[in-house]
C-alpha cells in the first residue's frame, strides 16, 4: 500500500514544506516525494506498517532493521550538528566521517529499494526533530481530513451515494457498497449485499455495541455517538449513524494484504457523507434501523426492556397508534436444487426481525379496517413470493394482542403453530392460526407419547376393523356426523342418505364401540380420536 495515493494523508513533499523539515536535504528519491505518509514513527523495530515515514538517528538503525525499508514511504535521518564546532571542524570529526560513510551506504540502499532518503540536521537534543515532524504530520492530517470531509459531503449532495462510491473507489481501488439497515443496496461498486450469514453476525455485534453506547450516553450525558468498524470475513463495515440509531452501513471488501486501519480512515468521513443522504431519505419515509430491530427482537423474545426502550420501540413502529397487533412467523422452502434464500426484511410497511432463524413480522391491526389475519397473511405471502419466486411459504400467526407488552406471548403462539403446521403439512404450504388449532396444539405436544396410540385404538380401531371385514362405511359416516356437529339432518344431507338410514348406522357404531353415541363425552372422545388419526397418518 506504500505506492497507493491516499488523498487525506499528507505527502512527503507537503511535510518538507513545514518548518520542522525546512533545513532537510533530500539525498535520494526526488521523484518519489509525492508518496503519502500514513504515520510517523521513530524506529524500524518492530517493523512499522506500510507507508510509514521513519524519522530516526542513523546509529539507531541495525542491519536487520533495514530489511523492511521497501515498505516505507520514506526514511528521514537525523544528523547531529554541534553548534560549538565550526563547519570545518565538524567535517574533520571522526564521528562525522563515520556518519557520512553510513549515509553514503544508506543512500545507495534507499535508491535500490526506491524510497526517499532525507537528512535532517539535529541541533542539541536529537529526539526533538522527530517530535517536530510527528506534530507537523498530525497537523497536516487534520487539515487534509477536514478538506476530504467537505469534499465528500459536497459530492453526495450533488451526485448522491453513487457519486460518493465512485470517488472512494477511485481513491482506494476496492469494492464498496452502501446498504440500508435491512441490507438493501443503495449504491455499490463491484460488490453485492451482505450475505445472510454475515447479516445476523453483524446485527448481533452491532446491537450489542449500540446498546452499550446508548447506556453509556444515558449515564454520562455525552452527546457524541460513534461506532467502530467491524471486520466480518473479508468485509470491513462501518455503520451509518443517524439520530443515535444505525440507519445503514458502508462496506469495503479487503484484500488479504490490506491494512484495515488505513482503509478504515476512509470509511469515517464517508459515513458522515452517507448521513447527509440518509437524512434526506428519512424526510420522505422512516428508515428502519438496527437499534429498533434489536429492541423489537427483545420485546418479542420476552426480554425485559427499560421504560425508555419500551417507549422508543412503540413510538418508532407506531404500536401506540394501533388497536392491536398480529405476530406472523414465516418459513420459506425452496424447490429441490434451488439455491437457499433467506426472507429479508420487506421494508415499509412491514415490521420484522429474525429470531432463532425465523423471520417474524408484526402487523398493526386497525379496528375500522376490519382486516383479518388471513387477509394480512395473504398479502404478506404474495409479497414474499415476489421477492423469492418459486418458493413455498409456511405461515403461522399468534392470537391478536392488544398491546406491545403481549407481543412475546403472541410470538410464542405463532412459533408453536408453525411447528404444529409443519407436522401436519410437512413441506407443503400452509397458513395456520394458533387460536384455530384448538385441542391439536395440546395433542401435538405429546405426539410421540404411547397414550395417544392407545386412545386411538380404544375409540376407533374396532370400527375400522369392522369396515375392513364387512366392507362397510361406518368410519366415514361417523366422521361426517362429527363434522356436522352431531346434527342428524345436516349430516344425512351431506351423505346423500335418509336420516333414518343415518340413525341406523349410528346405532351400529354404538353397538360395535359399546358406547352411548348421544353422549357429549363420547362424541368428544371420538373427535379427538379422529384428530389423532390425522396426526398419525392412520
């Protein structure tokens, strides 16, 4: 990276114009002075990062140190000058002669390794010139960084995020992208959206970082809110923060040999420029963010929230303005040989998060609209299929909740219904409500218990054996009778038989099973036995 041009870092030529280097001489590499300086150090041990300017005394260099010269932006040697000696005496001094010989050798070495060699006269305390150069470097960094901030903000105002990405790409020559908090690409150069596996890692790490800083801010009252960069795989990611919440990300794809700290220095001003664009977008529509999604996840999972967080999430998602809330849980199933897809957040007007690998949606309920969960489910499935064509969607919902405080109960119900639905329907599509499962939700909790098989054998097996032996249809007759609420006339019409014929069959059934077919308890037992029959695939 020593050869790269980093516009927010000062060059050697710029540093030579400062007062600390006004008396310096360039011994070699006059044509290499436009190299950027990434840091100023005073030693080659341990080897400094690529692009450093080393300012040191020549006697402090060892032969082993010099092996890393090729990675430097430049080398500045402090040559002691004794003010109490005349120039002629200084030149005739044996020590000076030795230094000159070393400089001659070092000049050739620097020429061979193609780095500039600079000599700085040192009067008195020889460590002072190094400190002067370091301070001059920091001043120049501040000046150029401020200039770059202003340039990037101006660029994003005129050319938007695509113009910003193009400019950054021309500087650092690395793939880049800007995404929303729910990982939708806003602008990119040779780079796609964050992969689903990395999304969850980033969200978890970032949520912890955001919550930690929010708690710190509440305790200290400090208004500054800054986030660190995250290294996930080959991606270096910096969140874009707006109003103390994460509104999106700016990412760079690194090479194995890249210095992440150098690239990160570009993401900070770029993130500030992105804030300008995100702020403009927020004027048109609310921007989903990681903080609120993390709080929503905690709310659905039943974790306790502070009063401030509770108010924040309700106000952000508008829960305080609706008459109730539906919780819908989704699984997506791809056709065989199709690549695996994840259900991403669908954006406005959908509110969602991921819990334990399941995409969970919270849908506000408006009493005046009268929309049912089935209508909401139909619209949601249609939207998901548009995003993921050819997929099969399994959807479940909990019971309607009145307040956000009950969301965790509704989520638990929706998740249980999703599991039961997959037991009933396998990998086929379904839309199922926990409230409509009835006794099934209890039976599926003990589906592998031998008592279920025993209950079925006692109530229906004798009738099935009779049908098998005499080729009768008593099982089917009983099923229709129960489906019609034990209503003789209604069941007879459905079976296309006379009600007397149905009554005769029911008497046969009662005799075979040795039960009172008009008893409510018997009818309930038979209904449960039929449910077990369906569950077990009998």
